[in-house]
C-alpha cells in the first residue's frame, strides 16, 4: 500500500513517525513525489492544488483536520474519490473544555470580577438567573454534540441549530435557514461550530447577529470566515453585544493591526480551542484505511453537495 | 410554632418573605426579642452569642449557610440542641461552576493567553498532558462531591481527601492526617472545600503547600482560615506555586492593603463561589422542620465533636 503524505504545518515528522508505527506495511511518500499518481491514499493538510491534480486512482483523501475548507477546490476533485475528515480524534474533549470555560466565564462574570480585583473593589454582583442564560449552539455534529453534552450538567438551557434535522436529549433543536432567526432570538451566548462552506461563509453578519438579544455573547470556535468581523465590531461598539470569545479568524495569524487584538470586549486565542492530536488522528485514519481495504464502509466521508 | 430569625446579612426581608410564604403557620420573631426563650426553632446567620444564650428549649438551630463556623461558640451550646447546616440548597451547582471554570482556566492556560493577547502575540502553547493534571479535592462532602462529579466528564485525573473514609466512583480517595501528605504529592491543582473547624484551621501552611509539586495551583473556596496567607505568598513569590484562585479570606471584605489584591499570580473574587439561595434554603429548612415536628430524622445535623 502506498500513501502520499503532506502537511502545511510544522509537525510533519510527528505524523510520519506515528504513521510508520501504526501502518508499518505502508510505503509513505512525501510531496512533491514522482509517485503521487500511484498512491492508494493521500493524507493531507492544506495541500497545494498541484498535489490533488497529481493524484491518480486514489481510494481516499484523508484531511488531517475536521474542517475540509483547508482542501482547495473540493468541487474539482473527481466525484468518486472519497474525501474524509477527522471526526473527534481528541478534538471533542478539547472543544468541550474551551467552550465550557467560555460559557462559565461569561455567565459568572469573571471578567467583571477581574476588573473589580484590578480596582480593589469588593462587591458581590447580583447573580443572573440561569434559566435566562440560554446557550445556542450553531452546528450539531461531533463537536457541537460534545459541547452540548458538556454544558448540560451545569443546567444551562440549551438550543442547537443545524442544517439537517437532529435530535439530542435536553437540547431544543431547530433546522434550516427558515428557523435560524427564531433560534437566534433569545440566545444569550452563541457558540459557532459550523463548518465553513459556500453556504455558511459570512453567515454571522450584522443582520443575523442583531437577532441576538441585547447584551449577548458570541463564541466562534469553528472558522473565521463564518463571521463578518466589522459587523461584530459595530455591534460590540454600540453596546448591542456584550462580548466575543474568538479562537478563529479569516486570516491566521490574526494581523497585528486587526482591531480584535485590543478590543476591550474581545477575548481571543490563537486557534487553540481544539488542536489535531497526531496519535489519535493517525489511529483513526489507520482504522479507516483497514476498513476500506476490507471493503467495509467508513464514517466522516465529506458530502460534496454540502462541502463538509 | 414559634421561630426566631436573625441574619447578619443585608437581605433579612427576602428571608422573612419566603419564610412567611412557606411556613404560614409559624410565628416569626426577630432579634432582639423578649420571646426568644419560647422559640421552637432558631434560624440564624452569624448570630451574636447573646442570642444563643437567650434560647430556651429550642428543637433546632438552623444555620443559614453551609459552614457553621459562623455560629460562635458551638461547643458552648447545650449538647442536646441540634445545630443544622444547609446542605447543597443550590450551592453545589454554583460551586461546580466556579471550580470547573478555575480548573479549565489553569489547565488550558487562559491567563497566559490573555497576556499574549495584551502583547498581540500569536503563539500556540504546547498542551500539557491531561493525564498529569491531577486535581485534588480536600473535602468530599456535598460540595466536594459535586465538584468531582462536574470535573469527571472532562477527563481530569481526580483525587480526594477527607477526614472520614469515603468512596466515589472515578476518584482516588484517601483519609485522615496520615494520608494527607501523600495525597498532596502530585496534585497539580488543589481545591479546598473543607469546613473550618479547630482541626482544619491553618491546615494549608507552608509545609503542607510545599508537598504540592512545582508549579501547582491552589483554589480556596471554603474558608479563608484554612490557609496561611503569608505562607501561600512566599511559595507564589519564589515560583514554587504557579497561581492561586481565592474566593474566601480570613477577613472579609479583604482589607485594601492585603497583598492578594494585586499579586500577579492571585485571582480573587469576593466570596461569590456559592451563595446561599433564599428560596432553596427556606424550602430545605421548612422540610426539615416538618420532619422534626413529625418525629422523623433529618440530615445536616452538625457533629459537635468535629464542629461541622
């Protein structure tokens, strides 16, 4: 079996070391490679278009991340080639940690208490009724479900919205563009976990964000392209929204001159909410390769019509 | 039935309104009262000693909080008078929120990321192995158990230490003073949820805190008297401990000149981790009064020999 491996990241050696250990029977080529056309499988992160064009009758392309927006020109790939994204692979737990922290921080007003500490001010703030602190999750895939499951024991009222109809115990779900505005109305803290596709690009614009109630919070942990930065900034500046916790951005690294860096209502992190874990990811990909070799179906195959 | 009510807090009217609604059959006297000696039950928060001395054949004294260190001279009360503390009454969920936030914040280094944001520094920090981030809980009563239960789904390795032997699924428990040092060794984040008694006063001194590994964190959410402030400060100053999250203090409000206010490694809040909720507490006390009137046993009766 022949694998073609490429990552735009800096940790290629970790991947290769793990792949050799878990799939000792495979020949692994790097890119560029004259043998790309003979690869049975490609494992890629942010591959150049030339790599994809050089592939021959590959059985599957594994994306080394959950979001396949990193694969250029998905629609140009031959339709019978499986494009496979990572599912969970240790990311769900990390995402549950990150979002739970953000929700608890906003609900319990720890930022306000940090400011009081700076001012040596001893003052107990009135507690907001939890029943009114509705957390709304955009996207109810593996990560959205993990976040909802993590928040449920804390007693937050939970809503989720997804493209296709989904059910999750203890979560009020809604579906499709016609129900999006109704979903947003009343959500005190919005968590964005949607994939970036042609349909979700720029979804969180001024009109949609304005459906949130006065003083709501926005947490974006999926892709920066879902959010119109300037629209969010206007709503933060004019007091319509109380704050944003942002881990992902249109341009990464976030340019030094971007207003997000020093906006008093923005908490940002450098795309660390859920990082790809090499060991877990390689184990998952190897298991899927063995399934395919045995002629069995696998999960995580990207639906080309929706782009995720 | 005659109740004597006293609180040192500012919300007496909320308590009285709820008591009249839930126990309409009761006569409620305030303090001072010439009828204190005829009270069947006393409901008190930080009562003066004179109030306790004025009580006659009271059937129970209900403390309007979880910690009965607020009742002066517990040992001087007639031994046959039940002293009853609040159990949970909405505090467990709040405590789970507060401690989960503190643990996630330290584990995921959100303070370091806040500093990076201040410096416009885009840098992903290496993730610490969760298997090494052992959370140790001192005290495994209602609140300690709630905290352990909240942290378990996040996958933190959990330990707990308590005076009496206790078992909790997924938590490595240890018991008694002889096992305390062994418990502390290896704990990356220590959560103190012990009651303040003559045995726990000053428990967290320099020797005990020095058993924690280099770079550990301390979270105190029970009572300030458990901790020797200057010992903690020495260990923070000399880099033995990485940080402390403190909600409770020897003197409250924390005096303006105290070093905790502006220490770069101290995050503090003004005793808000778990506040007494009037509705829930009155419902619990009323239910216990009805039990006692019917001759049935109740939980939450303070063991005088241990003081909690």
